[in-house]
C-alpha cells in the first residue's frame, strides 16, 4: 500500500520519469480510462504536467504480486485549412511489434473500432492509409472536424512461434495517440486588406460575423507578441466588436497583421491585412512655396503628392476650385489681382481631417518696354529702347527706322560719322528677366533725322516685334529744354477690294497709341481687340505690328456693298488726345477697276480708256486685254486703225483715235484675263461710260439753258446721294440690328489696355 501511495504522489507532482521521447512539455487531462481503470484514487480531470510520452506503471497489491501495465500516450498538434487532406499517423514506438486492434474516437465522441488488416474505409470521410499501423486520412476537412481525435492501438510483441503469439494476447500493450486538430479558414478583410494611415491615426479591423462559443480573439503583428483581445489589455489596442481591434498606429506598426477568431479552441477564422504608415511632413511656415505667373498668360496651381479631395482658396477667401485626386487649378489669365497668399485645403488617403497648406503667388509682366530720348551736351541725341522679357534668349536683331523709312541695323560697336550703335544684354530679378538695351546716337543731323523714329527688336523663335515710336524734334521746337506740343500726324492708304474678299483697314500715326477703333460709312462703331477668339458683330481683330508702333489696323472677313465709302479711324495717342483720319474703301465686282468710270469726249483730245488690277495685288498679272464697245463689238487688235490697244502686267489701255458718237458713246467694258495661282486664267472686268461733251457746255456763260440744266442735274444728284446715305444708315452692314448704336466709351470700351511700360503685340 505504501508503494501505491508513493506512485500516486510522484504522478501528481510530475516527477515520475521513465522513457522520455520528446523534450517539450505537454499539458493534458487524464481520466480513469486514460490511465488504468484500477487507479480509482486519481480524481477525474486532474491536470497533470508531465515530461514523458511513455509511462510504465507498477502497482503493488496486498500480497506484493506485481502486475505490469504498459500504457503509452503520444500527443500531436495539427493545423489544417478547410478543404485540406488531414493525415493522422500512428507510428510504432518499438520494433517487433504488431497492431492487433485500433479504436478511433472522433472529436464528436463517436467511437469506431477497426482492424488495420481488414478495414480500408472507416467512414465516408475517413480512410485507413497504413495497414501496419492505425494511421487514417480525413478528406475535405472542415469546421466539423476541429477538436481532439484519439486513436488507441493495441500492440503485441512478435515471436517466432505463432502459437506463442496467441497466448500473449493477455500481455498486450496499449498505446494512445492524441491529435489536437486545429482547422483554419481564411476570411476576407473588409473593407480592404491594405490599409494606409498616417502616424497618430486610429485604424479598425474586425470579423464581420458573430461566432458562437468564441474562446479567443488573437492579434498578431510585426514586433508584437500575440494578444488575446478578449482577456488581455494593452495600451494602444482596444477590442472592436466581437472580435476586432482598434489601434493607434505609428511607424513600428507598419507590416503584416492577422486577426484570429478561435471558436471552441480549435476552429480558427483568420483575417490578414497589411498596414502602411505614412509620416506627415511638417511644413516650415517660413519656407512658403512661391508660384510666379506671367501677367496675361495662364497661371497653374499644381501641388505634389496624391490628394483625394482638394479645395483651392484665393487670397480673397473665395473657393475657386475643388478637384479630386490632385490639387490642380488653372487661372486662364493671370493679373496683378491674383497676387497674395493662397490656401490649399486637402485630404489625404489614410487621413481623416484636412490639411491646410499656404503658398504665395507673384505676377510679372511678360514684357516691359521703355523708351527714352536724351539730349546730350555735345549736341548729339541718344535714342534708347529697353526690353525686359521673361525667359528670353539672346536678341536676334535690333534696328531703328528713320522718319524717311530707311532702316538702320544695330551692330555692337559699329557706326559711321553720323550714327553709332549701342547694345547691351543683361539679367534682372534673379535671372528671371532678360534685359535688352538697344540704342542709337545721332551725332550729325540732317533733315531726314527729324521726326518720328521707330525701334524694332526681335527675339529668337518669337514672331512678335517689340518696339515703339521716338520723336526727334527740330531745335526750334524746343523752348528752354521743353518740347512744344506737337501735332500728331496720321496717314492711311486707300483700299480696293473685291466683293466677298477679306480686307484690312489701317492707319498709322507718328506716335505710340493706347487704343483705336473704327466707324464704318453707315455709322456702325467697331472696337478692335488682339484677342483672336473674340467673335462678335461689333468687335474686329487687330491687324498690324502693334499699337506702340503707332499702327491701328483691323481685318474684316468679307467685303459687302455697305463697306464702300469713307471709314473713320480713331486713335488714342499715348499722353495725348484722340485723333482721327478717314480711309477710303472701294468695293469692286472683280479684281479689275477702271481709272475713270466716266469720260467726257472733247474735240481737242482723243478719249483714253484704262483699267488696272486692284492696288497692292501681287498674286495676279494681266495675261491679255480685250474691250467691248457699247454696241457689243469686241476689240482685241483692231485692224481699222480707229482704236489703239496696249497692256502691261497690271493695266489695260485703249485709245479711241477716230471718235464716232454713234458707235463709241455709251458703256464700254474693259475685260482682262488674269493669270493667278498655278497659271490659271480668270477674267475680270469693269465699266467705263463715254459721253460726248457738247460745245455749248464748254463755257458755262454761253447759255443760260445749259447752266440751268447743270443746276437741276446737281440738285437731283445731291438728293439721290442724300437718300442713298440716309437709307444705308438704317441698314445693318451684315447681321447688325437696325439703328446701330453710335460709338461711346460706355457701350464700346476698348477690349485691351496698355501699360506705358508694356510693349504690345
């Protein structure tokens, strides 16, 4: 009895050691049936901490007869994913042993008795895989298989004498294999498996389902031991939902995480997610971003990094733009009113509250142009043009145009006895502006040097000309060093245009201009703008080198009959008044126009008929000329010697040598074959009326009847012209409304304004 008590004490304290097969410690529960049925003194469900896998138990009874029981327990922990094949293998611990019987106890308590020599299929989902042992395979494992499985094997020693084997059944050894079967199932992370967050923000992740019999909720991650959120509390981690976590992230939290919901100790539901932690850059308030825009051009706001929602706030507090996925805004035309501190208010992915970033906008003129005229003590005069241009290259050319139209090209250090050139190229405003100074010094004066000079500067890869008008006055026009008020001179050329063709009206002043506008023969007023996209009935596009050159011009898309007549060109002179001049416009039916539309024939002179191509038309030449007499007779090279014809590249001419009123009085037609593009010939024509001048009308005083006839004719003619003008004033030139408004600054403000320091066009 004493020996039995000692055995039990050793067993309960975990000090009975014999035949150790594994080094690791295993905690397990044993019952009466797990050890020996006769060990009734061991209480049920006693927790035993053992170091062994083989236990030989010797029990001493009353008469000290020793009964030997062999009882071997092997424990295995297995992890499988749903759908896997689970092999539970039982390996014999010693050689020369034979398994006689197997008993399988499932996780659900079902007991299956099988002989490895006779069974293949133990259950529909369980199969024997080794006839020498009790090893089995579970097919398509799922959550119903999670738990403890036990296989008990009954083993006997092998002997040479078969008969002796049967006699040893009573001395068999019992070996138990315990399988802790953990089943894993992967769940989808909702809303995303990838989480981006900024340092200091909280993130949340949880299992969507609510599980019955949840025994643990384990969180694992980088640099962090597994935490059971149901039972353990740790700073920075909070239980979220039934099985979830809410945690405040920092740089050490970046990496892979897993959240395990464990049901009934053996069913594992897993969520895996990746955390990416960003660090927010701290902006230095003294290091504010500066954006530089060119006035008159577009201004672009573009901030780096990926913004999800961004608001752009102007200096006046108005939200001018809201954009997605970026901070971007385009100001169509930058002006000085856009200068100041702007604000970008944006949200980042992985950040809840918006961030505010300030930046400054500065504006500069694309072009700054200044001119000066300096009178030197030695009597010479210096003319200087200064161009400040953003991002410019070395100037391409610099020239001065004398009042007589002669161009003087400026080359550094080059001059003659009358003129010397000055050119300088420098930078300004931190290399942002290139400054070009171009000047000429007049040392000896002639009459051609007095008047309006023009400087002309060009830059590489820039079609625009920069320049202005400079005045050199006669010495007697200056009193005490002050220049007298000069009279602005404006000149304009006549215009001839075929009906339906475009034409340009231009007038040139000898002073720089601020603005200009036009008034048509029917009284319609037109503003002139450099904006090519503006298309309205009362606005015409500018045509010319630039207002600062003194040029005012406008292009009209198609000539109509109401354009025929006198146009008014009105200009606003810099530091002066509004000046005007008239431009004569003649609208023709073809590209040919008669020198005189009416010819009075006298006895003293042979009548000469002439017509020519429209002025300044160089793309056509006269290929042949022919004439049609009033009676329809055609004349090319007349053999009767009554007419003489001649022609040039631009003109047709006919002389009537023997005037015959019966045949020659009336409307003649001048026809010219014009050779144009690709040598194609097209005919153009105009009409000339020939009328004999009676003798009685040569001297007005010879007949009162003739005088009366002339007076009546003039009255009728004047009345007809007045009626024609009055009627046309109430008719819109193209699609204009009736009674077009007269020009006034309130109704027709100029579409452009110029700074004195800014070159135009």
